[in-house]
């Protein structure tokens, strides 16, 4: 495959799922310097080893720590900038899950915990990455000072299915999309691009975790997804490459939906 990217990538939740797939796709398309962050040390080791064996990427800063405070997040971003000189592509992977049930059945503490981990957490990375990119000189018109991609969800636009009451999760995805739009506009004059990728229902170990979950998702896909299949992590990762890189250089504050037709109905 023709290499179409160059630069330094910074990826959160890189030990599994979308973050890991994004690392492989970025490497496949030419990126050779990575900072990978996750609490899952074994997963980070797997990502790093596969980058080396499959893509000959050996310049990797792997950070296994729980980054839940401003100080920790800022320190990790500055560690990456000190190692590589800049950050060109920042990929922030928001978590899944959250309290189930309608608001009358949701404890305030559970709601607050979800927002702290999956909204405030994303914002802290976003903030630290922006600060670093504002210190960087633009590479050229198409790369600019850098690009931030928030991996969000189709539920930034749509309610969760009635059988899966997930108000906290849906509210959190709307919050991340709002941040993307507002600051995508705010920092466009500084040549920093901020966009969101909003996947629909994607194959994952979580879906395979129980027969009940598999049956529920199979029915949902059959009834609500025109493509009549789950998306694949590699498809999400390739969309990340597009949003992060210069092929989308005129996109600012936008959302790219990848959902098999779910929202178009």
C-alpha cells in the first residue's frame, strides 16, 4: 500500500479496540513514530510488538498509567513532545458503557463517574494536545499544526435503542461532539483540525462475551442496519486515518459517521 502519511501519532486506549486498530492502520499508511497510552500494559505490549513485527515500527513511547488528573495527562503529552518534538495526529478513544436504565433509576454518583471518565477524561487529553499543538509551527497548509480526532459514537446523534436505556452514555457522546464542533471552529485559524469519528455497531469482544449479547446485537443489526452486518474495527481505523491526515485537510469541527446506514433511515 502506498504510504500517504508522515508524522508523529499520539493514541489513547491503544492497548485494544479502536485505539489498537488505529495504530496499525496509521502505521500501514506511513506513520513511524507513536506514543501509545493505556492502563492495559499487556495490551500496550501487544500493540507495540505487532507494530514492530508487521510494520517495522520501532520508535514507540508506550505509557501504561491511569491518566485521570490534569497533571498526569499534561505530563504524558509533554513526555511525548520531548521524545518526538511534536504531535501531528492525536487520536482520543472515549470509553463505552456507563450506567444502564432511565434517569429515575440512575444514581447521581454513577452518572458523574461516567462523565468524569468519558467526557472530562477526553477533554483533558484534548486540552493538553491543543496546548502542545499551539506551540508547534505548521508543517504546511494541509498538515497544519496538527490534527485531533475524537472517536465518538453514532449515539452522538441518536438515542440508544429503547431496550438499552443508556442516557448517561448518549449524553456523554453528545458532549464530546459538542466539544469537537465548538473547538474545531475556534482553533481552525491556528491551523489545528479537530474532528470526530462516529461509528455505529462494530464487531468487538464485548459483543461476543455472551450469547444473550450476541443475539441482541444480531437482532438490532438485522432490524436497524441497512448494510445488514456489523462494522469491522479495521474500517473504523481506516476512517481515523482519513480524518487525521491531509486527505481531510479542509474539514474542521466535523463528524464522520460510519454506521452501515443506521442514521440515514
